[in-house]
C-alpha cells in the first residue's frame, strides 16, 4: 500500500532571499570588525617593536656588579626577549646556587612586571610573553619565562 505524499507547501522566495541577505550582512559586519581589530593589533605591535628597538640601541647596560643586559627584542611576534650576561663562569656555580639565583631573579622580575599594569595589559591584549635568558661567560645558565596570565599580582 502506497501512501500518497502530501503536496509540498510552496515557500515564499522573498523569505529565502532575505535569509541569504541577512547571512551576508552578518558575515560582512563580522569581517569588518575582525579586520579593524587586526589593524589595531598590528599598529600596537609596531609601536612595541619601535620601543624595543630604542631600548636595544641603548644597550649594553650594566645592571649590577656582575649582570649586564645585552639585548632586548621581539621574537616571532609573540615573545619579548631579554638576554643578560653574568660575569661568572658557569662551572663556578653549584646547582643549588643556580636554583636559588633563578628563584630570586624570578621573584624580582615578577614584582617588576606587576608594577607595570600597562605592560601587562598590552601583553594580554597582544598575547605576548617575556623570555629572560641568562648567560655565563662560557655557557647558558638558565632562562625564565614570564606569562601575564601566570603572574599573581596583588590588587
């Protein structure tokens, strides 16, 4: 027994075209704001690169009796690199001393970062993080990675 199929209800073509127009309009507006946001991000990143280049031009800078900041720059568009040279031979430092130095320096860097809310906001907005490399006379000592989302800043 075959059942007779009910005839399909005719759809109004106007609704179909209005639906397509709404989708195109929403996609166009979304694309406009995405491009505008991307242009703003590129402009802010260009300002950051310019600022870092000015900082790097003033280097090397002696920070204390044994530490010199040698380089500051932006790498891969997402990492602010700081390179320090420590005027000690790596072999002269025990592992415990290296670990305690790294912990102390990390605390100081985190404290400095927390004192700069504009820098942290910019790092969040541009999805940046900081990498601090410490080199001894003859080899790398350690590196410290600072990410704004991992900092426990008071307030």
